[in-house]
C-alpha cells in the first residue's frame, strides 16, 4: 500500500487548493516543490517590512463570489484597486484606456468627443478583419494609442513584432468612456492583508510539505509513494519532451531597496517605449498602503526563455498549441494522474481561474457534493 493517498507536485495555488480540499476530506497528502519555499509564483519575500512579490506583481480580481469568499476565509483582502500609469516619452497617461487617457492624449472632455476622435483614429487605420495583435489594436483604438501605449510595450514584452502576435492578447485591455482608472472590470479585487504567503500558508495547514524536492530527480520513488498524483509541473517534461519542447516567455526582475518613503506614488508604472528596456516598475508597498521608511522597487525586464529560466508566459501560437494538444491527449488517458495549473495545462491563468479549476478538480475527483466551505 502506498504511504499517501495523494502526492501533489508543485505548491502553487493549484497544488495548495487541491491539497487543502483533499486534506479536509480525510485524505493523506504529501506536497512537494522543487523550490526552497511553498506558494509558487505568488510567493512574497519580506524586505524592509514590505511584501515583495518575488515572481512578479500579483493583484487578485474575480467576479466569482464563491472564489472570493473562499480566499477571504483564509486571509482578509484589502481594497487595493489596480490603476497603472503609463509613461511614454516623458509624459504620463492613465490606464486602462478611459476618459482620463483620452483627455491627456487629445484634450477631449466628453464621452461623445472621445468617441468621435476614436472613430477618426480607427477610420484612418482601415482594418477590416483583424488577424493579429497589431491589426486588432488598430481596429479597437487606432494609430495614436497603438503607437504610444501598445506597440513598444507589447513588442518588448513578447520579443517579436505585434503583427506576428495573436490578437487575443490585447482583448484583455478594457476601453471605457468614464473617468475610471480601475484596470479590471471584476466585482471583487484586492491584495491579502499581510501578503499572499498568508493565503498559501492557510491553505497548507495540516498538509505535509517537502521543499527542495524535484519530482523528476527520483521519479519512480515519487510515483510509488502515493495512490494518486496531482501534477502541476511542465507537461512536456512529464512526457520526456517526446513531441518537442513547449516555449515560454521569461522575465528578469531587478529588485532595489531605496532610502526614501515613496518613489513613484503608485504600485505600477508601465514604460511603453521600445527604447526603455523594462516594461514596468513595481513599488510593492503601495499594494498594501505601506508607510515604512524605505521602499522596494522592481524593474521587470522581458527575457528570452531557456530551460534554465523561469517559464512565465506560454506562447500560444500555432506550433506550441499543436504540440500541447498532443501532450494533452496523452494526459487524458492517465487514470492515476490529475494535471492542473498553468504549467501542466500550458495556459495563462489568473489566480482566481487556477483556484476555481483546482476546486472543480477536487469535486470531480471525490465525486461528492462538498460545497466550497468558508473556513
Ligand atoms: P505556479 O504558481 O507556477 O506553481 C507551480 C509550482 O510547481 C512552482 O512552485 C514550481 O516550483 C513547482 N514545480 C514545477 N515543476 C516541479 C517539479 N518537477 N517538482 C516539484 N515542483 C515543481 N494572476 C492574477 O490573478 N493577477 C495578477 O496580477 C497576476 N500577475 C501575474 C504576473 C506574472 C509576471 C505572472 C507570470 C503571472 C501572474 N498571474 C496573475 C498568474 C498567477 O501567477 C497564476 O495564475 C498562478 O500563480 C498559477 O498557479 P499554479 O499553481 O498553476 O502555478
Ligand atoms: N499592454 C500594452 N500596454 C500596456 C499594458 C499592456 O500594450 O501599458 C498589452 C501587452 O501586449 C500585454 C497585454 O496588453 O502583453 C496584457 O497586459 P496585462 O497588463 O494584462 O499583462 P500581464 O500583467 O498579464 O503581464
């Protein structure tokens, strides 16, 4: 008899939520992670009393009340609203594209004036059926916004021309005719008070965790340790890359402690010119309305991905999608292994989506009527 009911590979939100759900149903779980800490990419370091988002800034937002209540049962969330500012050639603009942005760009004051100006801008670009990100952006917002606020940022972020990128990436950007700088349209939004580690630690209460443990370092040992496996690592690695490697875009973070109280007055400032090598500067204390004496900022540099680097963004182009579909077909045939999370499903998931999918996976696995409980 294996020692555990479930081996969970990866302590990101998918692994943590599944482990929590299995444990409360009386299952004996072992969760492993190859890193020296749990929590996956939402993990924060404490520097100068400030929670520093080590793997990139994370803002929680969702429309799903059940998911919102679920996370709030482990830690209270604050009222942080993401309102990034964009800098282009020394001038600052509000994001997402809204009446503030249109006023800053063109001096228009009313929604009708903004719509008239946008119609002219879009008309000048004459795109009928947008086939790529550049055409999609031109048909949504026209040339001026595209060139000042989208093109440079997008091309450095993805390391390729916007005309070679899929259109769906840009559909994430809302367009609004109100003076509202909220980046998200979701009903619920915030940051865990005291940081994301409180959320993942709460989820892992009562779960046995082993760090610095790579599933691939001793596969047969891990395969035999439990009745079932939940795998949240790289799906191509799981199948020994037999159909080829899946590609990613990586990031490099430069963290800096500054001897001042407030560096940029906002948590997120995007730099949309191609010539500035980073895409954004994060000032972490503003996520939690911090009043510490010092501040910590992070410059985020997009980076070519190699297997030695962190895999952040899947490249959902035709080549990679075709390869992934082959791995997915194999994974469907497994009866002992559940594949979940962003690496095993090769998807750009937001946190609320990962949480919802882990809750669903548990429900399917245990074929029961357990509702999401509020602890
Ligand atoms: P991960 O958090 O990546 O966890 C996977 C874990 O598995 C890791 O700890 C890894 O070490 C471990 N692992 C992998 N392979 C092995 C192995 N072989 N053996 C042992 N352990 C292994 N979402 C939002 O909702 N809002 C945001 O603002 C937001 N910002 C983001 C910013 C950036 C830069 C990025 C990249 C993502 C952002 N996200 C955001 C998405 C969010 O990070 C994910 O939805 C979430 O972290 C995914 O959780 P996961 O469990 O799937 O994966
Ligand atoms: N984007 C842009 N200008 C900006 C911010 C975003 O052109 O100032 C584009 C860019 O292509 C990016 C996409 O919008 O990849 C999605 O942006 P989001 O802020 O949602 O990206 P994430 O935080 O997930 O990296």
